[in-house]
C-alpha cells in the first residue's frame, strides 16, 4: 500500500487552505457538520474512499491507502485537542482573519500573531498582551491557540487566572473533591503542555500562596521552553514589579515579547 507521492508534494502548495490541507467550515454548527474538513482543492479532490473509515480503497484488486487518510486522521486529533483546550465558548473557532485591528497597537499585535503562527515552533517562547479590558487581548490569544492547534495539532490549554486557575487548585485540597490531592498533577500538566494561554494574569500582592503558585507556573513554562501567552489588564512593568520579589516579572521579560493593546473597548466594534 502506498500513497501518491506526487500528490502529497502538491498538497504543500495549495493557497486555498494555506498549505494545511484542512479548511474551516464557517457555518458548521448550523449545517450539522464538523468544524473542519479536508481541503476540497488539494485533498478531497483526490479522495477515493468517500471519506469512509478506515480510508482505504480498492484498485486492481489491491487495497490502497487513500490520499485523504493523513488529513482526516489529523482532523480527528485536532478536534480532540480542541475540545479539551478550555477555550472560551465565545472565541471558539475564531481565526486570524476575524481579528479586526482597531489601532496601530492592535495591528502590531496581530502581526506578531501571524509570525508566531507561521514560524511555530521556532519562535520566542512567549507573548504578553496588556491593556484596558475589552481591547481584544483574550480574543487574539484564543485565535493564536486555535491557529496553532489547527496547523500543528499541538496540545494547547486556555486557563483564566481570575475564573478557574486558583479555584481548580484549591479544590484539590479538599477531601471529597473529585480532584483531591491532584494539585501536582494539574500543575505538571500546565507546565508541560505545548502551548498555554494564561488569561487575566495578575493577583493581589497580599496572597503569598498565589504569588508562589503563579511564579511556579511561569518558571515551569520558562524552564520547559514551552510557548505561552499571557493577557493582563495591568502594565506588567508596574503591576508585577514587587510580586514574588520581582521574580515573576523577571521571568516574563526573559520569555515574552511584551505588547500593549490599548484603545477603546474592542467588543463594541465586533
Ligand atoms: Zn488545499
Ligand atoms: Zn479518501
């Protein structure tokens, strides 16, 4: 069994799917379809198995692997990763083209996002977006996560410091909780995942446990050299100067391109 090698080299140069072999079905929810499908131009056009598992077809009484197989298997994997990513419902399947830059800072941040998506995994290990609430930081971080999962099928997580991060750790301290005793496991998973979005980064200075926990997270990402995106309503140079004796800020500076996304409330313009 073999696949057509000429066709697979053609697959790399399809502009319709931006060389990914996969397209995003915009109205998939209404149509009852999957969010992703093989590119009609460079993959589905060469499919001879009708998209039926296990993606084989018969030619001259021999079983052949269909050209579409790798792409269809990759789509299954991407959907599994995406479903467990924790990405906020309202940003599900948003892509770079959905991000409308409202000013120069947002345009710069979007360009940085393009570069990351294009060059991944050969990129600097972090981005830090900060600015007023509602300027598109969370949306852009979610978009990068989505793009990287679709293009590279890498494991990615979205966590919110204010909504679920400390809460999920604190639950592990209570007997009777389904995650009792698993704080180490949660922290290790967040340290190891290929890509992590940490939304709404920041805490009150007076909580030492929270400071140490955040430092451990940032430090673990730094040590593992894994890609992370942070968003915050606060200027890190000021707000995090004294957190954990400045160690959090120092790590962030080493890992991240720090970018301000300012301006008026982005959500008004959607
Ligand atoms: Zn294509
Ligand atoms: Zn096929």
